[in-house]
C-alpha cells in the first residue's frame, strides 16, 4: 500500500474537548468560596423576605 506524503502527520485529536484553564481571560477574578457565600446569603435573604421579616 502506498502512503500519501502530501498530507502532514497530525496527532490524534481529543474529541473536540478544549481546555480553557490555560487561557487567561479578562474580567473579575472571584474565588469559589465567595460565590458560595454570596449564593447562601441570597438564599437566606429570599427566605427572610418570604417569611415577612424584611420589608
């Protein structure tokens, strides 16, 4: 069988999976702990609002 030499050798792909951890993006940097604390605070605020303790 004759090998085709007009195409360069390419390594096998990763099935379309792209790693974005190597890319530095613009925007605010938020720690995961801050996101969890903010979410819990929002949930607590909504619960207190529905119970009538706020406003």
